[in-house]
C-alpha cells in the first residue's frame, strides 16, 4: 500500500494540467456569509425580526453543508463566519419577536 509523504496533498487536475477550480464550494461559501450577514442585520432590527429569523434558518444549514464540502481554508473561514452570523441573527430575531408577524 503506497504511503503519502507527510504534508502533501493531491489536487484534482483538469485536462490542461491546471488545478480545477472549486466553483460550487466558492459559491456556497459566499452565499453562506451573505445570508448570514443579512440574517444578523435583519435580526438586529426589531421591525424586521421575521425576515431575519427566516434568513438565519436558511443560512445556518447552508453554511453547515458548505463547511462539509469545503476544500480550502479560505472557504472554511467564510463558512464559519456565515454560521456564526446566521446563529446570532436567529438569536436576535427570536429576541425581537421571532416568527410572529
């Protein structure tokens, strides 16, 4: 059984010899931080507690799934920031009225 040297990683190589971009992972990471920041802002404002709660409930599983399939450190940073922002947004929204309309 061949052993990899410590600290080396294999990257997916495309047909032209260049590493393949992580388009899906990048898009999910940007979406998770965008939805998370939106949830945080909307949850903070008492008049927009309902959209903030909905955005937070969408953003948290989105960030968790994005973290699950992320491949780079930059994507993981964005995912964690999106997770925390979504969680705090839901918390602020629930404090300001939650799902009541």
